[in-house]
């Protein structure tokens, strides 16, 4: 059984991530948790050799010693294992460190744990966007869009007001934030579930359509009267 990251290890990781010599785009510890959730829920396996540089702004981190490298990467992998375990549980959830503040509007503050998580999640989902571009049934595509709106909301900060005005014009900012807070746990579960749906779909063997089914070429004719009757 993999052990969760120890507080001392997370402190070391946080200090390393906060170093000013990292390139622009490097993530904080809170943002890394959100980024790793997107990685864990992706429709295909993302190897550490691919995602670790992204945590540090797209470049391999510069360590002062082999001991520091072992300590930092070890803590990062422990955090990844914790996030992956929670993301792939029967009811996905976030680490306790990402708990929502009781005051919904407080979660929009840049230092709020869930705001940092949402910013990191945004980076992770954007980086892996092409993996989510598989053709989806209309209702599934709409569900993914709604889930993403909820997951990204608290990372918008002051821009959340623009989203509220556009998508929830009848609500005040406190009302919209309260609504997002209520549906956030379900959105966590649904995002993880959709990732598994796409993962399983990619593994399923292609099935020849039945003779009386619509032809997959999009002609609108039955398969037997179109491509199925060719030759």
C-alpha cells in the first residue's frame, strides 16, 4: 500500500516549488494538486516523465544535489499517488488540503486552497485537451462542458463576475458562488467518471455496423445500401 505524502515531505516540495528561479508557468503546491488531478483523470496514462516537467513550467527542474532530487521527486510522486488514489476511487474526491471554505465567495480569493487547485486543474486539462477531443454523444459533451465550468470557477478570481453575468445573469455573485460550491463535489466525481468512459471506449474493439444500421460514413443510408454493399 502506498503511503500518503508526509507533511515534512510536502513542506520540502512546497519550498522547492516556490523557488524564484523556476521559469514562468511553474506551479505552486496547491496548483500542483489540481494539475495532478487532471493527469490522473486523463483518458489515457500519462507517464511521470511527461508530466513532471510541466509542474516546473515545461522544463526539467535544476537540483542542487542528487539528494535534493531524490527528496523532491519522491515527495512529488507520493503526492501523485495520493491524488490518483482519490481520483480513481468509487466516489472521486479531492485531498483534504483542498477543502472548500464555508464562505463561498472566500473560495474566489487567489490564496484560497480551492482557487489554487482550480488554476492547476485548468493548466492540466488544457495541456491534455486533445485527449478529450474524441467524438462524444451530445449529452456527454454537454455534461463535460458543465463539469469544466464548475471545476474552473473558483480559479477565475475577479473574472468570475464575467462568467456569472454571461451564464447566470439572474444570480448575484454570492448566489452563483454558493451554487458552484454545492455542485463542486459532484463535478469532481463526474469529471473522473468521464475520463474512465473515454478510456474504456478507446480500448473497445471497433464494431462493424449492422446491415440495417446507419452507415458510419454519414450518408444517411443504411449500411447495407451504402458502404456495406460496396464491392
